[in-house]
C-alpha cells in the first residue's frame, strides 16, 4: 500500500508539474492577458460605435479596431511606442501592467528548475532530498506567479476607478485566456509542490523504517572480562602465562559467578577469557 501511494504521488507530481510548466509558458508567450474596447454611444439610435479595441500581453499589444487596426506593437519598457490611443487612461493601463511582468518570468524559471529536479529525483529515488528541493521550487514558483497576478489586477483596477464617468463614452475590459492559463498554472504548481514535499516525507520515513540499527554494525563484546574482544585484535593479546591446573580454573570461576551466566549464554569464547 505504501509503495502504491508513493508511485501515485510520483505520477501526480510529475503530471501537475508538467501541466503547470506548459500553462505558464503559454501564458507568458501569448498576447491575450487583457482585452479592452472603448468608443462612444450614439444618442439618436442608442448604438455603440467602437473607436478602439485591443488585446495585450506581457510583450505585445495588438489592435483589432480603430485607427491602429491590424497593428501589433512591442511593449517598450523604457521608451513609449508611437501609437494613437483614444484616452489617457487606456495608455496608463498599458503602462502599469508592465510592473507585473518580472514575476511571471521568475515563476517560469522556478517551475522549469523544479520540473528538472523532480524528474531527476524520480529517476533516482534514493536521492530523497531532491523531492523536497523540487517541492520548494514549485511552491516558490506559484507564489511568484500569484504576486504578479495580484499586481496585474490591481494596476488595472486603479486606472479603471480613476477613469472619468461620461455617459456618451463607454469602456469595457475583461481578462483573456492567457490570464486564465496563468491562474490555472498557479493551482497546478502549488499542488505539485505539496505532493513533492509529501513524497519526500514518505520516502524519508521508509528509509528510517528499513535502516538497520547502528548497534548491528558493532561487534558484541563480552562484559565479563577486561579482555573482551581480544581475539578480534591479536596485537592486544596478553603475554603467555604458565599453565594452570583444572582446580585453579574452577576456583576462579567459583569466585566470579557472573561468568557462569555468560558462559551458558555463549557470550564468552572460553573460560579462560573470563579470568581477571
């Protein structure tokens, strides 16, 4: 049951990590984070005339209606692009959303690093620490992305709230599928991070369970003599002594009754080892 759950965690963390990496990569490279349109309301027939419509991403803005229709302009982070925008608030929105760009990029770097480390850890499961490291990178990637999303939304909301209310003008905006991909990627990366950390805990617990006790690596020495273990180290053998009679040996054993117990339990090699 434990091995089955470990395999399930390994598979799910890999799938979640791969999907999170794919979604955030698509979101960063596409231009459908924000869709805006603005125009005027014709009073005589109560219809709306679109003066400008666009969709923008982190790197480019494309116009689909108005005087700039069919033109795509790269985002200039240091210089203002030469484009004709209907109102100043729309231009400010395009400027403010650039402050959120570094965070999705950092998130993409983190999730790629986490995905590589995670796969190495799955190939070599004995390297338990790799699962923990990949989980931390997945979580950091998700946190970095959510900070970027919050900055992106707050920048747009601030400009929309400061926009003057005019009955003859209308302004609509909504978030595109690139933004939805980024939000979905956040959930997948956090899930992959939690599962990777939990997988690390299971592997570590299994290693501790099957690891032999350290006492098994040390020779068990007799406690009945100061010369315990002397047969393991010949250089420590005591100098040869004169032969002893059976009566002397039996008297020594009678003086030390604890040695009898060790002899019966096979802890001593011979009765001579128990002599002082």
